[in-house]
């Protein structure tokens, strides 16, 4: 069954269905057969607290939604298990054919699970609709350098870029902005509902969704027609159960009621499970960061408030950066599973600095209340400042409650703030934060690709996903410049300069960076293969028994 957006373009292909899809498998170049026999082992049950907002890639830019999209939708570029390097996925080649033209050639005879042909027309449609819809909660900001997309023939796509030699574009094709969708099943101008997507069987990843209970229970089955880089999934059937309480998630994995727990258990629970012989605690490279975001319109002295004053608003932000104690958050709340973060690009990545360390607090990474008080007084700000601070516990894990309670205590104890702390369920939270409801609020970031650009462009370039009304033309120009700078040392210098500029403006206050952690039964294999620096948790790597 197809959705209301079906055209007549592929009526013949639709009649062929899975029979045709099965016939092309012998020509698969992705390493191994993709017949049902290739997926072995019993069904796997995965548990998570990481909620979905929408299946439509144009309408979501969060880890819970992308976790589903990663399993069921195709990409032009992807990373093999165990690496962050990208290479062609459903394509046979992808390369710059001129400084501003990136040409991708698809594998022949690709099919969607509903029988529709998957062609270059779908690719053009997918990128065009991202830019047309430009949802506040979507990833279109990643496409800041894309000028146009053309389908030359059924298998050839040419992306024309605004600036040449884009060092990032191949990775963006593997990101949430690079998900390919079926043009006969999705709207060209608005976000398509989850029910329409599932009913249309508009999938062509390693898996298809066979049942969809929104943030309750999702069932996946290996897709026979998948011809991508990752090959056949190791497990034919995957079920994912969504939890509202992380303590129940911990209980079920340690009792063997589920096979895998993936995002998010508390640091205390993880530490406890490390000593439990009934489970395995698997660690992967970290790219996650946590930070406070300020809405430049509605924060104290923000642009649309009765007492609007840019200098006072900046003083409020700098006072928060002066007072917050990251080491205390890392040690007391997260037991060392997170470490203090003093800039925007996490430590270990090329171009990472500690721009905030010298600007705020005691200059060594610790808090300094006296400095905060002096800065506020110099700006003419009367204290204590009433600050409404919002956080979310079901998306970022139960540690968020303790984290933000401690931040409130730190700010209140300074005598400079009176913090009103509130929490909202994630699906509503993701809508409210882009509607200017929260003056200051928690966000976290699970990167789309392993490059410093992914911690800069989505946050600080024009049209960024934060939608917090921060806009600096100089910063946007620098972000665009670093993305097309070939010389590594020159590009690193630009990345460092961007961090210095945004550290001075404090659109966000970085707090912590953390690692990836999954808990599995002792008979589950493949977890380490997918806990890699691509930061995508691919179910197809997992097997049991």
C-alpha cells in the first residue's frame, strides 16, 4: 500500500514488489548475500529511553529518530563497521567532478521495500524537500553549502555546491540530512506522518519496520533488497522496546528480559552493572556533549523582553559560565563517565581547543563567583537574577535530573541567581525549545559525523538548528570557509578561531563530554563493531548465540 503522495511514475515497478527485489540480490556488491538465510540467530530485543519525534528525516534532528532512520533508510555515503570514514553506500562511486560539483552514481536496479524503483530522482527529491520544508526541528541547516541537486539519469546525481572543494560534503551525505526517501511516499512540501511512511513500506535500509507502536514497541525485519555497504544484517528480526523509566531498563537487562540496553542508563547504574557477570558493559569512543542553550530573545534581558539590553544579556550568560562547576558535575553526577568540556569541539578531535577555560571562572576550569559578580555589576545587572532553566530526563537519561539539580544549586549558592528548574517530556520539549518557550535549557549532542564541523555548523551558522536567535555573519563566513579549506593546518586554525568567537558570545555553555555505552547479555555479539566513531548504532551488527 502506498501513501497519498504516490504518482504514476513507478506503477510498473510497484507491481513487481519483493519478487523483483529478490532477483537482484545475486548482483549485490556489499559483501555477502542479502538473502533471508544470511540473517541468523534468534530475534533480539533492544531497550532504550531515547524517544522518536518523527520518522520523517525532514522533520527530526535527534538521536532517537535518527536511530530508527539509520536502520530503515538508505544513504549515498556511509561508514563501514568499526570506522568513521565514509564511502559509497547504495552508490558505486561518489567524487568531485569539478570543485563545485559532486557526482554520485547509484547501484543499478535498486528497489524500495514497496517495489518502487529507487533512482536518482528520489535522491534529488530527498534533498530538495529538506531545503523546501526547512523544519525548525529538522537537519536542513547541514545543507548550507548545497545550491542544487540534479538527476542526470536514473543512476546519476550531481550536487552543485555554493563553495568549491567542500571537505565536509561527503560526510553530510551520511548524516541525518543525507537520508534518502521514496518520492512516491513522502510529501514534497511538508513533514509526512509516521503512519503514512509505515503504511507505504517506504524503506530500503538493512531493515524494514513491520509494526510501529510510537515510542512503545517497534519491530524490524531484515530487508531482502538491501544492497548497501553494510551487507546483510546478522539478525533477521529486531524488536525495540521504549522505556519511560531508566531504572526499569536497567532491571530488564540485568534480569535477561531484554538483550541490549542502549541509551540511557545513569552513571550509577552503569557502574553497578560493570560488576554483574550476567551482562557485558561495552564502551565505545565518545563524541557526545552536553550544554546549556540560551534563547537570545527570551533569556533575561533578551531581545524581546521588557528590559532588553544586549550587554546585560551577555553578562548573564558569562556569569553562568563563571559559576558552573564542571568537575563537580562530572564527578558527583556521572562518576567519571563524562569529563569537563571547555569548548565546543570535544577533546580529541582535530581543532579542539579549551576556549572557555581562560575566559571564564578561575581561568583553570574551576568556578569563580567573585568574577561573575564583578561582571554583572559592571554591566549594571541587579542580582539575584531570576532564571528559568528547563531540562529533559527521558531523552538525555536519568542523570539529567541530578545534573540540573546540581547546576541549580551551584547558581543559587552563588547568590547571583534564583533558578526556577522545570522538566518536560521530550516530544513536547523538542517543539517548545524552537518556539521560544524556554529562556535557557538543556541540550545534548550526538554527532552526525566525526569532524569538528559537526560541532560548529549546526549550532552557529546562519539557520542553525538551535533556533535560539544567535546570528553572527562573521562566524557563518568562517564556518563556510573552513569547510572548503584544503590545507589541514589552515583549516585547523579557522576551527580554533570559530571556537574563540563563539566562546566570547556564549550562545551555549558547554558542560561535559561523554562516551558511548551499551549493556548487553553475555551471548550478544557485534556490539563493539557498531560502537565506533561514526556514532551510528547499527542493529545489523548485532547477533545472539
